C-alpha cells in the first residue's frame, strides 16, 4: 500500500514539473515579436537589391557624407574667425599684360612728372614763323624758365629778332628781380601768346632809347651806350629807356645779321632740348 502511494506521488511530481516546463516555453514564444509581412517583404526587397559587395548601399553612404561635409563647410563659413581677410595689397596680374598697383602708381607719378616738365617748355619755332605770330605792336607774356616769374612785353621794333619793352613799371621791376638789375645775360624764357608757348632767349638790358623823348625821333645819349640815333622807345613811363632783345630759333643780331650762339643755346634750353 505504501509503495502504491509513493509511486503515485512520484508520478504527480513529474507531471507537475513537465507542466511547468511546457508553460514556460509557451510564455517565451508569446513574448517573441513576429515580423509583419510588410517588414519581411521590405527585408527581402533590400536583400534582392543589394549584391554581395553592397554597391547599392554605397551611394547612400556617400550622399550622407556629402551632406555632412556641406554642413561643416557652412559652419566654417558662418564662423567669424574663419572668414578670410581681404587682401588689401592685391595687384593686377603682370602675366596677363597688366601692371601691379604699385607699378601703376609709379607710372602715373612718372607720367604726371613728365607732363609737368613738358608743360613748362616751349615750342621750338623758327624766327620766320614767329614773326607772323607776334607782329609789331603785339603784347605777350614772358615767363622766365628758371624762376617761373612772368611779366608783360610789347613788341615795338625789330626785324631780325624782337625788340620789346616792358608794359609797366611793375613789369620792369619783375625783370630786374630776375636778372638782378639790368643785364646782358641771356636767359631761357617762354613766350605765351594765344594759348601757345614758344621757346626764346632774352636779355634784360634796355638800349637805343630815351624814355622821356618821343619815339622814332633822333636823340642823343641813347641807353646802353648807343649814342645818337633813332629813339627806340615807344612805351613811356615804364621804368626803362629803350628796348630789350628777345631771340628765337635762327634769329640774328641787327649789328651783323649773325646768330648769337648764347641766345641759340638758351632757346634750346627753353624748348627742353
């Protein structure tokens, strides 16, 4: 009887244990999620579209990298610290036929200087041409090349060159300030007339006239040691007696009809030669 009871108890224990094991397995299967048909379909589709090397996935990875690189580049650009500084010393490429800014400035300065120098010189015109440009009784402005001072002269006489007179006492005083008084020294000058500049040479010694006597009358004691003769003084009360000489290219002296070498040299200087 006891054996039967023990046997039944053992069977009951085994039955209960088997039941618990079966219950645990069923519970585990219920907790495991089952993939939906759509997920399985998408998975199969992805597997079919992707070969062993993964070439179909690679473009997506590269696209993602490009997007990330673009974002990083945008971030650097927007950063104040990464903003490139302007090159204030930029120059035009000489290899493209241009000049650097500094070269252009130097060229501009050089041209400005050359233009300034050129503007102070006069035209080198032959006396034959000048005679028609400056006939007798014409007023001209004379500029001393060395000092830049200028004064007014009137052509009153002269056939081989201009014999002229200062228009006023003020003009005479300017002449004397340039030459240091009345003088036979030849100086390069520029004759300004009707917008033209003509190279010339001038002395500052009045001669052959008497300011207090009527013009073109015979007088004695003419200025410059010229003695008795025709009074070459037409402009009165100007602070000088007689005329002063202004020579041009190939003009000659009245006394011998020859060119004066010193005058011709000064004329070339006035022309920038």
